[in-house]
């Protein structure tokens, strides 16, 4: 039986630690359907606090730790839930007292798993240095810039680096639970857990959820005009040299100033803007996919499908079926 320490972090949503513990317990017990009287418990889970005091979550729920970190025997697995991502850096500072414990338990042989922005605490402890890791896509750039030694994989839902496991958004603890059951209990046990809990085990990427937000508040008026031009001409060929001629600057100056303003190349910006438009049209209209392809400037159907799958993780048709907002 594996000992699992779930950290009672300050300021996070209660669904993180409480949801993880509840779903992990249910996933563990679901194996009884298959094993019957031969069933044995896989996970022994403990909610751990820095003190004995109840921990207040962002939603007002109080979590009562089972024990203090100082009283805990070295756990086999430490789970770091998400904390307050609305005030990310302040909340990170509020929970930084956990860093020495993470370092200590990891040094004692414990594996560490995080959910969403919990990866920031792992990075603070140096556990992600030189390793691939993921977090919620909205905070991936912050993680990358604050901890440049971390190899941030924005598109991945779960990254297993052996003794350190990270996963994406706060509710991906559901996928993390199934992953941990499979990692430590085997595929058959995880398959039963998926069926009992109705958890989709096929998600491996955050790409379908990514929203491209272009930088617009950079203060370079000419680059803003060029962005406006691109955004309103996505159905036509757009090249750097033609753009430079249209706006009366050299291609080299365009490339330099555009990257300085938007942190993106012109070609990358055009492709991201086209994919954003394609997603929007797939979600909100019943336009045929071929019409959407034309509206986003792709002449070759195969190229459109390939680029869209690279950007969204699924085909245009699959994306529409899953994410349409039309009644």
C-alpha cells in the first residue's frame, strides 16, 4: 500500500485537495468489482497541514488536516494541488513554507505529483530543474519565464518525469487519479476505475483548450496597424515581404519590430490568428468545414487539417462535435 500525502494549501479551491482525495479513494475501491474478496487497498491517503489548524480555501471551505507535516512519516507520494491562481505569485509566497518539506520528502525517495499551478511549488523547490513539466496552459509562459531551467510542455496534459509528475488544469486531477492508478496499480485496475467513475481516459493534450491571446498593448502603433490588417485579411495570402511593402518598411525592420512588440514572428502570428478564427467558426456557426478553410486562408484541405490538428490536438470535425456552442 502506498502512502499518499495531499498538501492542504492555503487559498486554493477546495475541489483540489478534497476532490483528489475523494476520487482517488473511489477509484481505489472500484477495483473491488473485479477482485472481489481478493481486493486490497492501493492508496493510504493523508491530508497534511503545516499546523493542526483548519486551512481556509478560497471558496470559504475549511479543510482539517489529518496531521502536521512534522508528524508525517516519509510518504511514498506527495500530491500538490492547485492554489489560488487569481493571485498566483502572492499565493505562491503564502505557500512557500511547503518548499523545504517537498525537498525533504523527495530526497527521502518520495515521488511528487502536482496539479495545475501546484507545479510552481515544485519549481520553487528545484524539483523541475532540467526536467519536462506542465501546468495549466494559461500560466505556462509565467512558469517558463520565472523558472527558465524547467522544460515547460504547454501542450501536454500529464508529464511523468519519473519521480516527479505534473498535470494541467485544476480539474485534471481526475485524469491524474486515473494515471496514478495505472502507474502504481496497473492498466486493468485503471480501466475499471475509468468505467466506474466515468472518467475519459483518452485525454492526453491541453491543445483543444488553448486560447490564443495576441499581445496588443505593446505601444508600437505601426505594429498594431499591421496586426489589424492581418486580423481582417486572414482569408487572403499574407506574406512578410508583401506586408512590409504595403506599410512602407523593410522586411528586416518588420521582422525585428513585430517580434519585439508581440514576442512572435509574423508567420506564427498569422497562423495562430487563422487557427483562432477557425475554432471560433467551428464553435459558433454551422458553416461547412471547407468554407471555414477558405475563410482562414488555406487553399490545401490537407494542409488545413494538418495545421489545425497540430494547433488543437483534434481534427476540425472532432473539435466542432466537442466544443460547439450552438443549440
